[in-house]
C-alpha cells in the first residue's frame, strides 16, 4: 500500500504538469511562479531545519569509535576511525560525506544451521555512492543554463562526463549511472523483505520522483528534444529576476521542471534533509578526546546525591567495628 | 527461568529473518515469558525518588499509569528534543536504508523485525512525527506517524528493554544514528511514568545508598576483599592487606562491585590485588565509591550524574592524586564520555602519572581516570612486571571486546597487549565479531536477569557462535573480557551454546602469570585448578 500511494502521488504530479501545460497552457505558472516558489521553500526550509539542529545543544561528547583510541605513545592510534583532534575529525567527516565510509562497512548476515555467516554487501554502498555523486555532477552540469558565458569548470565537467561520445547528443555517463542506481535502490527496497517491511511512503515517493526526474530529463535530451537555447533564455531570466517564457519549449521540459519543483519543495520536510544532517551527527563529528579535554554541557544542573556524610551516618558503627576509617568518631 | 527449562540450542537457533505479513504498526508487542524483565519494585523507586512507584507486571493489562501519562511523555519528549541534538537529529534524518537491520544481535538471534535498530527507532520516531512534525500531524499514517497509545507505550517498554545500548548499529549507519541514544531517550521517557525494570533500578537504588549495585555494606565489603586476599595467600603464598577508605593514598581504585562479589569476577579481583601488591602501589579502595558500574546509564542522564558523583566526591575527600578504574564496559562509557562533563572539572586531582614507570597518561589528563589495561600495558611495556605466560598454558584464550570500551572508547589494543604478554595461546574470533564490530553478550544495559534468559541467549547467539568457531578451530577454552556484566552473563551463554568454555577477566590472566616476590611454588592457577608444570609448556 505504501508503494501504491507513492506511485499514485508521482503519477498525480505528472498529470498536473501535463494538464497544466499541454492542457490549459499555464506556462507562466509552471515556468516561473512554481519554480520560484519551490526554490524559496527549499532554501528557507533547509535553512530552518539546519538552524534548529545547530541550535540544539550537544550536552555530551558521544563519538562512536571505530578504531584504536590515542592512549599510550607506543600504541598506534587510528586518527580517522577514532580521531582525537580536529584534523582527524575533519578527515573522518570527509570520508563519511564524500565516500560513505560507514556504509562501506556494510555486511549481510545469513543464518546457516543456526550459525550467522557474515558476507560482504557492498552493493548498497556502491549504488548509494553512484547515485549521490552522479546526482551532484548532474546538478553542476545544469549550471550551464544559468551562466553566460558558461564557466570553464562546468564545460570541462560536461566534456568529461560525455567522454565516450556515445550517440548524438552524447550520452552523459552520469545520466546512465543515475538511472541505474536509482532503479537499483528502488528495486532493492521492494525485493528485500525486511526492507520492504520498514519502508514508508516517504521512502518510495522520493525515489519514484527522482526516477521520474531522471527519465524525463533523459527523454528530453535523447527523444523529445527541446530547444536548449530557449531553455537557457528562460533560466537566465530567472537568475536576472526578469523571467519571461520563450515561445515553443516542448511540454516535456515543463514536466521535468515541475517534477524538480516538487522535489525542491518536498525536500525540507522529508528525510532528504539527511544531506545537511550528516554534518551535524554527534557520533561522527566529535573527537574521541573525552578524557583529554572537558566537554561542557550548557544545561548541566545540580542533582540530588547521597553524600558521604549521609552514608557514614548510616554505617558509622559498622565501619568502626570493621576497622574502616571514619570522619566522625 | 533456568537453562533446563529452555528449548534445546538446536531449537532456539532456528531463527527466520522473514518479516510477518502484517505491517508493524498493526502488530502490538506480545509479552512472551523469557523475553522481558520484571518491573521495578516500588521501594527502589522510592529510594531514588522516581515517579509512580507501584506494584505492577509488564504482562498485566493495566499498567497503572498516571492519568495524564500521555501529556507527561509528550512533554518529556519536547524537553529532550530541545536538550539533545542527537535525539532531534536521529528522529529526523533516518532514510531507512536498512544498513543497520541485520547488525543487531537481538535481531539475528530472534528474527523479530522490531529488533532491527531502524524499526526499534521507528517505534519512537512514529510518535515524534505525529506530535512534533507538520507532515505527521496532517498526513498521519501516510507520513509514518501514529498516535501515542497504551499499546505503543508497552511496545516501547518491550523493545527498549530489548536493546543493550551496544552501539553496534551506529558504526554501520551512514549518518551515525545511534540506537543506544534512542533507547536511552525511550527509557528516560518510560521512567517518567514509572515503567522501568527491577534489574536496573534495584542496583541503582543500592548504589545510591550503599555505594554499590549489590547493596554490600562497608563491613561486608571489607570481609569480601579480605576473603579474596586470603585466597591469594592460599594459592600464591603472598600476604596482602587491602586498603579501604585510606586518606592520603595516591590512587583511588574503583571497580565494579561484582568483581569482589562473585566468580569469575573475584579471580579478576585477585589479579588486581596481586598486581598492586607486587608493584607496591599506594592506593585505596573506597566503600562509599565502591561501584564502577553505573546503572544510571540505563535509566536517565540525571541518574548517571547522581550515581557517578560519588567517585569524584570520594577522590576529593580521600585526597588522592588520580583514579584508576577496573575492568568494566558500561562503567567506562560513563567514565570516558560522561563523568568529566557531568561532575567535573576534576581540578582537585592531578594529571595521572604512573608512579612505577613515570608515564604520563596524556589521554586522561582532564578526567584524571585511567583504565586498568592502559595502566598494566604501560607496566609491561616498561618491563616492570615479571610474567610467566606458560602458567596460562592450560588456557587457550580468545578475547571478547566489550561493547562500550570498543565503540565508546576505542580501547582495543591495550587488553590485547596485556593478554599476549600473559598468555602463550591467544586466538582472535572472526573479524566481523570483534573490535568495533564486536557483538554484545546479550545481557548488557541491565537486561542480564534470569527471567529474561531466553532473550539473553538469543541476543548472545552471534557472540556464542563466534566463540564456537574458535573453539572448534583452535581448541579455545577460555573467553577473556574486560567487563563485569560479561563476566556475569557470558558463563550461562557459554554453558548453553558452547559448553567447555569458561569466562575470565584479563587481570585474572595477569594474576596467573605474575611472578611475585616471595611467592610459593605455584601449583594451581587462581581458580585452584592445576597449573601446567614447566616441562609441559610449549610455545605456539
């Protein structure tokens, strides 16, 4: 049912876009107003989420250590898995954010005759990495629509991405990787029983939405081609705050754009905010230097304790009889 | 529940990881005997001043909750979301990728899908969405949100007391979401309405009043330590006086009370006493701070602080320079990650320096408390101990990393170095089951009680099977650990799954191997079992 709801939601999004553009021709709505609104929701929403997290105190330093601590000088410590200083923490975060270090540890357990057998399970890591990296590169490539002239870096990125020059226009490698990895992540959710069991509409919906974005983009580039100069004209209009709808951009573009707008608006209220959250995770972004440097809890408050005096008052006679020193004779 | 009443290991290990057909929100928790812990006795709640003391049982239909229990819980959630970034973040960012799912020992051993860390967290997250997020309020179940009902509360109780806060899932999570943190919050909330277990609160109440979990009064503690010293004298021939509450000692030694209360912890304690005697350490035990463990960690952050306070207070009263801590797992999570923050700064102490080797323990210069394996490893490295590892040649040893020293401290090499120097036969378990990936004993976080035995044995299955592997491969007959809960829960686990393997503390091995000045001819090990004669030994 969770899958059905998500699927229906994505279909609805597509129908709205097609009806709005091909049906009633509401170009300004779908080409200017909704994209602007979505972008604002995205920016404000994500900023709000991050500010709320960042403003929440971190009362305790609770890193999860995945390697040897720094202790005696002759014991080799692990500066990245159990960092004891800021450079180490930065290194750990770089590995985590850019290369998904923790996910790389993934294994799969199978029970054979009552014995757990641990096998490798790197596919999730690989697909996750392929998906996130190709998504990032695709977004960066799209920046060519927003700059005139296009910065050299972006052109270079696009050139590298299309290195193999398959087909006309060239197939971007990241487009293929993106579609394959999203499909994998989606099918994985369906195929693995325990994963299917935990999946919510909020898990299927973004995957299907992103898949629809990828497919519509792919179709636009390779099948229902649109005039990219006109698309760029529109994009530059947004950037210069003088948006105008150029004549004759095909419906597929508006479909693609509306799907992206929905994703942007949905982003801040969904699990997709993990993009910002990962940087703030206290089990990863704190150094394992707990006994070296005191961590201050901003809301540490006094508590009721049982003092030594109260203790001795209760047990003084027994202590004296047993020859244990006491404060008051 | 005794081992005899349980199904045979062949039966218990038949676990299916296939989830049921019905969705998890439609499946309320079922309190099957052997899988939950008794509720806390009212007297213990009263000692600690906790809410809603009453007689009740988790299997009862009516839990005698306060009338406004829902408001209490929701208010409690609100406060904790505002106080802990960890809590808010971990409620928000999970993508349910499932990487944590099969990393939990309780899931592997029970197949219950709500023991997948992700789903255990969703039990709380679904309520968070319903009351603290807009999408949850508007979309309800479609957004993965659900109302807080008595059944939901019961489910929390069942599953948050079916998590040992071992943090194994956290190392696999791409965002470092730590189920231990979520379980701690869940238990704090349950405590607000008086839903807690006796195996946690009785030790906590005892610790509050008598200074230790077992409720040992000062004269009793003296008797026990003297008794252990007498055992050392009988087996080793060296007389030891155990200092108690001695002002002006250089070092305060704090260890879990289980170390002087019951086997096999007492053998570890013999090891400590022998070591301190041999190096002439100027130290003292304390009867007031006679517990290293801290069952506050399994109750609430406030309770951690209340119980932990006595350690610094006693160090100050006795005027020691620094503190040395014995072998214990969750004790060291508190000492390493919480003590200085909660009850510091320890400016009345000095930065720890080994009086024997002169080594400065730079890594403990703020908290001023050193782990015994750090201390002993330093002694051995500097050749201050005479060890005869052949005295452990009757033992083929493997090492169980305790959850907290490995995943909250990174204390991995120190105990291994000590073991290697004290024993000739040491074998590691498979890589996926040791160091930061170590598996829990199944009875940590206050779950090590007998009525919960079936669940403990299930949770301990991955650990036990790893031991079985090295037993079959290398003939391992001794499982070493640095945790008092391990020393209490691993013996029945071994008896059930891997008969023939006994459990030992690392300092028992040190005690066996330690050549002491003035010792008699050692015919037995510290357990009184025959020690191999010189000619029988061979190095591997």
